[in-house]
């Protein structure tokens, strides 16, 4: 049976974004702030929603998975913009929404190498190839959202 590759590509791209963030952290020493970690979580959720859409047998379930990808991508856009325009100018991001979400889910304790914030938002404000790091996330969220929209507009199997 033929499977639409688009949800699978969404999953791979999201996992790749997390991989790039982990390489940036563990190889190049770019420690994440709470908003960076929240964006990792959003990418992980997008990957799961994309996987659900890719493996769905029913068109409705596929559409629900892609719809979730779209909503999560929009949340990611908001998180990236908030990080750039608000959080990056703050010397402390303790007890911000991002910090509370990560702590409430316990991800910082259960998977610290992936989800533990280790820098303030101001300290984590770095550029990659001349662009703020969060703009790369923003671009990926926009691409993932556009892919989800494309998948939702396509006729089903």
C-alpha cells in the first residue's frame, strides 16, 4: 500500500532539528535556555504527530495528525518569536512560561541532556551563519507548517 511520504518527511525534519540542536549544545557548547528547550519539545511533538499521520490507516486520522502538526508549528513560531523579541533581552528566564512547562512535565529531570535549560535567555542569544539561532527554528516551523497545510489540501489515499 502506498503511503504519502510528506508526514514521514515532517517527522524526519523535526527529528533533524532536534539533532542539530543537540549537536550545537554538546559539540559546540551552545547551552540552551528554557525557550530553546521548549522549542525542542515542540519539534519532538511535531515528529510524533507526523509519525502518527504517516502511519494512519484512515484519512481522518492522517488529517488529524497533520492538523496537529500545523497547530504545533504555529506554537513553535510563537515560541521562536517570543524568544527573539522578548526573552533574549532578559537576563533571567526563570519561571517564564517555557521554564514552567519544562519543569511541570519533568523533562529537565528525566532527560537532562536534551531538555534541561542550562543558560539564561540573554546568554543563549547566539547567531548561526549571521542569523539568530531562533530564526533557524522559526524557518523550520514555517516549513513544517506549510508542509502540513500542503498535506491537508492534498486528496487522501
